[in-house]
């Protein structure tokens, strides 16, 4: 009597895209007796329980067998970070708000998210097949964990305190023999993240390469840790406009104090942002050397963005839909980057930075900022002459 129902359940196990609703739709041909309804309900519960427990078996049985190297290759973080995230997630409202009778474990949540973030060509279908859960459940888990990790940003992506500023400035001061950037505390830079653009205002997201992207503004310290991140503006927006529209720009003077950050010539030179001299083919020897030293120092931000994308390749082309969701995902990856072992992924020693060619100063470059840059250049090479 129930052979048709049994066949439907077997089909459910073999096809990860079908949902419980398919069984309900197909049940119309089975009659309406209370016995059949009760049996169908039990089979639906067994179907969900089978997939949920199969996913739990992966985190309980398979993951513990990985060596530390294998674990990092698959999940892009070390076990300490993985366990830290699980414990934090268990205590979060994102997890506690779930129905405990049907909840998938915190271990599976974190493992699934890390697998998605750490594989460039990974799709929801791939993850559904691997973890033996439905595609809709994969989507819900990724959204849930993205929101949770992004919410940790205030505690992990932090502006340096007084002691940390001294440490950073000491590092930049020691970078070059014969003078360097003694009051620098970080490096400012920008990268693009390819996205699926929204249907409205689609053209605004097309950058100079013809790709649909959002821009990510970042400031990192000497350890390649991000101390500030701002994401979400369309790829067609000018670099300096992105900075001006960030929440840190009006506060930069008070945050930096007597210190400054380094940047390329796409940004305007200000009292707290030091950029190279514009190469108009009339630069003197000191100015050219100044540019060389600044470019060598700001390679740190290029390293940081490269490490971030190599560690979480999903950032090369994020397949999540919705700019807001993508921004939270980017922030979540930056949080993980700061938590990770800094020695996990390194950029090759042949990695070099060249400045963007410009023949005029960007807008909002003031006379006071140019005077400060000239003073830095003079001080640097005066000490070098001695």
C-alpha cells in the first residue's frame, strides 16, 4: 500500500535539490486516510533526520581524521580558530534562535561556511552534495554564519591603540637604511571583488576592466592585519570618492593624531595620508627615491589583499546574491584573516608594487599636506646625507 511513498523517499535521498514539499505535492494521489497521512508525516521526519545526521557524521567522523595540514588546505584556518568559532557560534543568538529539535550542529555550520569560503569554484550544489543536505539549507547556513562572523568585526578589526601605534611606527622607521617613514602606522589600499550585480543600476558596478565588482577599502598594519575595512561601493566609483564616503575619512585626523598612513597616488595627499609625488617627468633624484621607498613600504597592503583572496578564494568571484550579503561576507573573511595564523599563506618574494601613473594630484590635495610630504622627503634624505 505504501510502495509509492517508499519510492518517493528513496528519490529524496538521491536528489539533493528536492525538498520535503515535493513529497507533500506527490501525496495527493495516495488517498486521504488518517493512516496514510500519519505514515507520510513520519517518513518526512525520517527524511530530514537522515540528511541532518549524515551531515553531522562528516564533522564528527571525517574532519577529526585530517592532519593539521589537510585541515588547513580544506578549511583555510587552523584548528584553534575553527574551535574558537564553534564555541562562539554556540553562544550566539544566530544559533540559539534555531529550533533545537531540528538544528544542525554548530560544527557543521562552521565547517560548511569555511568550505564555501575556501574554494573558488564551489557552488551551493557542490556543498549540498558533499554535506548531504538540501541547497536551501546550505543557503541558510551560509547566511547565518556570515552574519555571525561579520558581527565579530568590532572586536577583531580594530584601530591601533597608543602602544600598537608605537610598535607599527617603529617597524616602518626600521624598514629602510638612511631614513624612512617614522610616523607611519599603516597602509591604505583598495581591491575589487567580482559579484553578481543587482538588476537595478547594473552599469554602475562595471569597473575599468569591464567586470561587475564592488570595491573594498582597507588599511592594514605591519603584520598584514586589517585595522579598517569598508566595502560595498560600485566598481565604477573613483578610488578617492570611496575613501571620502567611508565612515573613517572624517575621523582620520583625530584617529591618527601626529601619525599618518601610506597610500598610492590614486588617493589625495593629506596631512594623515602620505602618497608618492606625481611623476610628471620633472621629479628630482630625492623625490624619485622618496617614491621608491614609499612604494616599497606600501607593498604590505598588496600582500594583505593577496593573502586574503588566496586564503578565501571565493572572494575572487563571490557568488552570493545581494550587495549587502556580499559586504557581510567580505567582512567575515577579513575577520577570519585577522584571526588566522599569519604564516599560513605567504606571497612570493618576487611580488612587487608599481604605482599608478598619474600626471596630476588627485582632488582635495592641500598645500599643508604637500608641505608635510616635502618635509618628510627633506628629513629622510638629510639624515641619509649625514
